[in-house]
């Protein structure tokens, strides 16, 4: 690998392409080549790129007021908090600037809740294969040894269970009296689009009620319409105690939210937690407009129907390919699990001007924007299936 010719830390093995413009599902490179974006900046730009309503709202807000400080009341932040609570059934919001920051707020809530219950060293149950962010606490919560290696000592106060195994969680709760919360992704995104049994979240919810601990759902990736509901837990008709979201919330402006039920949220008092930038007028305006467009354009229904269409078509077209283990998805969060490592497919698709991702080494991850239409879907499917067939033909 050649050393990069710029002054950035090499935290990413970047693809050899630079995008300078976007429009809807399309991105344009500095060579003026057009790419289809089936990744949405990793589940961020749900409304596609440069959505006119979002661009207008941001421009208007930038010309009005971008930042004051959480020392003062922020009208747009209150409005966004109310809207998110209304959409999710939660009672109060804290705003940060990323998924990791929103998870940090949740982790602090779990600890303060534990102490409030008289637990000395409150501990959070987290899952194998999970992803919660790159700060020290969220990295510790993350179930990926590779991501943690070299950054020890990790943060105490976490215990790990296998994913999609409520019995294992039950056993931990039986053997440990210091648990204050469970932190879990409703679908594991980075971990490989792992969709648990339909009873899983409900079983965890029951355990949380029995043991009076918090169910904290990390919906950073699954939230904001991605899976065909505003939040994934709404498929299961349960209510978490703490809900974390970010990625798609601001359609590209950095914003994350930690939402909580009143009995949890009330444990924070002035001085407990904070953020300089979190919930500033610019980010909140973008998020409010994002929610507005999702509602007006019925994009959650679209995510559901186009997602179902894509999964069915991929299942059909790949059914005879012995290297394809499973096609699975919920809404527009879609994975194709191969029985062989397949990271090269990202480059092969890039050559064909299609942006996808491979996670957990052998799971092709598709996160198209919520505005994807049937033509877009058919184009994506054709290119992708051709690339997969060419790739697996070469394996024989
Ligand atoms: C991306 C992601 C995060 C981290 O979000 P950042 O904005 O990168 O800090 C946390 N949890 C889940 C489930 C994610 O997908």
C-alpha cells in the first residue's frame, strides 16, 4: 500500500475515488463519473444527497443562527426533542453529535440508574459482535476484539452475552446482582446484518422488567425509517427504557440523540452531562426537516416495500449460487451473507459505479437511501448480481 500523500491519520483504507457532488441516489466524482449510492454514507443520507428541502433548510438556518450554547434555551432543540418523543413513545431527549456520543449518554444513564438502585459497580450487558462506537466506553461495549486491540485498558462495567440468545442473558442476570442495563442493537449492522429471532427483543424486555433493569436499544443504524418503521422496536410493539439514534437523523448533518423514559431521564440533573455542540440550531433544523420529508413523502412505507422487493429479487436471482449463504433484510437494511470472504466485491462494484459495503468479511451490506425507487433497485440488483456471479465464478 502506498503511503497517502496527505496529512490525515490513516484511520481509513480509503477507496481511490473522491466525490464532489451529489444528487438524490447519485454521487459524482472529481472526474465527473456518476455512481449509484447504495450505502447512503453508511445509513446517513436517507433522503439522498442534496435533497432540495434539506439544503434549503440548512441554508436558511445557517443564515439565521447556527450555534448559541446549551447555556440558553434552544427552540429548535426543544421542538426536535418533542417530535422524536412523539414518534418513539419516549419522554426526554439528550442531543450529541454522533452515535457514539449518544451511546455515551445512555451508558452514563445506566450507571446513574444503577447507583440510584444501590448497586456499587453497575454493569451493562452487551453482545458479542456488536458495534456501539469508537470512544473508550463505546469501544468497550463493542463486541469486536480487533477494534479493541491496542487500546487497552478498556473501561470496566460491561459483561458480554452471545447475540440473539435471551437464555444467556437470563443466566447472567441469575448469577450477577450488579446488572443495571442491557445495551443491544435490534439488528447488528457492522456485525453483519444479523437479524435476531422475532421474539428476542420481547424476551429481553421481559427480563428487564423482571429484574428492574434498563433495556437500551442502540438504533443508531436501524432508526429513522431504515427498517420500515421509525424505530425497529416498533415492529415488535415493545418500549425500550432508553433509545439511541444518530446516523440518518440529520441526513448528513452530525447529530445523535439519547432518548429515555421519564424515570430514567430524571436521574440527570444540571451538570450531569453536556455537550458544547450537541443539539445546536443548525443540526436540529436539519433533523426536523429530515423527519418532515420522511413523513410527507411516505418514505418509511417506501423503505418497507422497496426493501422487500430487493430482498425477494436477490433471493430469486442468487438462489442457484452455491457461494451465497443467505439473503436477509428488514426494510432497506439488507445483507447477503457469502460462505467465503468477499471484501473484493466492494472494488468490483466500484468499477461498475455502484457503492456498496462488505462487513464482517463476508456479508455484503446494502443501505440504499429511503428514496430508492424500483428503477434504482433494478439497476442496483443487476450490477450487484453480475459482480457476485463474476466473483464466485472465479472462485471455482
Ligand atoms: C455507526 C454506529 C454507531 C457509532 O456511530 P458514530 O456516529 O460513528 O459514532 C453506534 N452504534 C451503531 C449501531 C452504529 O451503527
